[in-house]
């Protein structure tokens, strides 16, 4: 049974990643009884080599534990109270040409997971989100992130406006995305110390967040739709920054 101190993480990529990155905080590996393929055997062997016990469950029982029909036949019970030790945000801000992604009020865990996956691929140093009215690292977000949730430094902050001022104090250029911006994404410089802000799925950035931006950009839209899904827009913006930064 799940407890207040544990959560269920499911899906092969997410399970493999958490076993590789934080095996000490895994309570148990859960495996669908009728899975006997090579991939599951390798995963079980890997888990057991890390001292992780294995419990076999019927498909319906595993889905009930995970509260999802998309378990891919495997899950883990993971300690939510424990936190993997890593660099503090203050340490990360000191990095030369630090590259940050800020998500201002993204509430859909699928979008959060997709943004984390893209951020990892783009070489982002950390992802920052507000604690209130925003998605956290739920099992769904972890699964969609395909392992990036366990490798990407992720900071949930109480006061996002205060953190943005801290970024400014560290000479980090804060670039926000807004449909009404004068400059499009391909007309601004995205090199050096950079924090890219993506707004909420429907309302975009909040007023205080917008006021802390050094520049605003928009994506040129040639068709009838006015905006892209936030995870898609994040990918477009991050990899334009990657392109520019690689050209230096």
C-alpha cells in the first residue's frame, strides 16, 4: 500500500532512471506477474543488484497501485520524504553561461514532464517553478519526463518574483515569452547567462513575472492558431537558444 511517505513511479524509463540515480530511497520494485521478457529480467537483475526487493502483482493490481493504465508493467515505491542531494540553486547560479528554464504556473503534469525532458536534452542547468498553482513532480510528470525528473535539478520556490530578482543580481538575462512582444524569438540574443520563462498554458506569465523580465519574445505564427502547447513552445525556444549558444 502507498503511504504518506511514499509515491509510485511507473514506466520503464522513469523506473530505470530512479534506480540508477537514487536506489537507496526505493522501497520496492513492483513488476507485473506475466512479464517475462528480456527487458524486464534485466531490470529486475539491476534492481536486485542494488539491494531492492521485488514484488509481483497482477496487471490490474499494479495499475491500481499506480493509478494508471500506462505502467508498462513496472513501477517502484519511492520515498517522497527523501531528497537526492545535489547542488543548491545558489551554486548553479554561479556557473559560467548558466542556462535556466522557468515555468510560471504550468499546471498540467504531462506538460511539466515534457518540459523537463526537453530541458535535459537542451543542456539546461536547472528548472525553476513556483510551489503554488503549478504542477510538481507527480508520478505522471516523472513518467513523461522519461528519466529527466531524476537527473534535472528542479526547484519549487515559494516566491518566484524574489527568485527572479536574485537571478538579476547574478547578471542573468531574463527572457520571457509573450504573444504581444515586439521582437520574435529569432531577433534577440539568447547567449550568455540566460533564464527563459514560459508562461502558464492559458494565461501566460503573471504580471510580477513579466515585470522582472529583461526582454520579451514571441514566436512567429504563420497559421490560424494563436499559440502552441507550452511544452512544444518550450522546445522551440530552448533549441533556438542552443543554436545560438553553439555558434559562439
